[in-house]
C-alpha cells in the first residue's frame, strides 16, 4: 500500500529539481571561456558527420 507524499516532500522535490536544472543550464548554456560546452559538442558532431559523409562518398 503506497501513501501519497506530503506537501512538504513534494515541495522539497520541486526545489531539488529546480537546483539540478539550474546547474545543468549553467554547465551547458553559459560559456566558461570562449566556447560553451554545447558549442564544443555541436562542433564535434559537425566534424564527425563531415568525416562520415566524406568516407561514404569514397569510391569502392
């Protein structure tokens, strides 16, 4: 038999989720230097896709 969490427990969980989202937003969205983590990740994906398409276009 499960009991519904109390209102205080739900409020604490919401606060924890908000803090976690804030940390993730700061980690991924705000640049520590010239490039943010998201920019670096997107550049890596772009490079990998470019190399893959170049490889696939080579004759057999």
